[in-house]
């Protein structure tokens, strides 16, 4: 994992455990980097997730199987208002934003448990894409498409049987 302008050690340790559990691999937390200012879009007041993916690849160890960037800033791709995260399908890089996963974003009281559940689901989801998994029709599967926060809350944090079989071929 590569923190990008992010320093919540407890959340990173939680993600490390979640990744190790879901992908049966080791996971480490890299030395963080600063938020790439060239990713900032002045018109949208958001950051290009595609530029974040480029920065993740440029800062990944050569022996890394996959690298997940974690950032607190709001991400977008041109065709969507925002994204919770983005990944290279079948590639090596993924990124997830913590901003919209927090209850405070929706003017609700903070809830660390809810935040970590959401963060874990989105991290596993984006990493699933790097292993070639596409969006799943099963609403309980972690690979189910989530464009709204309530869709993240509804889905589970693990792969359905079908996605598990596909993933096992890639691991």
C-alpha cells in the first residue's frame, strides 16, 4: 500500500490485514508520497484518479505484485462526478479515496467502524479489478458496482463463489 497524502496508521494497518486475508498474500505499507498537485483539476476541485494511478506505478517497488494507493482527496474520472476508487483492469495499480467513505462527508457523526468497513470493501474491490475481475451482478459480492455509499454498505466484503473461482486462477 502506498499512502498518498494519507497518514491514518490504524486505517492502513486495517487495510493491510484485510488485503492479506482476502488475497492470501503478504501486504506492506510503503513510505508515503505527497498528493500529486498536477492531478488537481481547478474546474472540478477534484483530483484525477488516472494521474494517481500513474504516480502509484512510478512509486511502486519493482517486485510489488500490486500497489494500492490510499488518499484522503476527492477523485474523479471525466465521465463521472466522482469515484470511490479506480484500478487498472488486469494491471498493477489501484487507488481508493477515503473522503466519501466517512460519515462526516454526509454530515453524520463519525463512525470508525463504518468507515473501516467501507474502506476495506473498496480496497478489495479495486484490487479485484487488478486481478482481472469485472463488476459482479451479485449484490452481496465485493465486486458489485457501487456508485453510491449505500451500495457499498449493502454489499459484502468478500468475493462470491464465481468471483472467487476467477480470482483463484489469477493468484
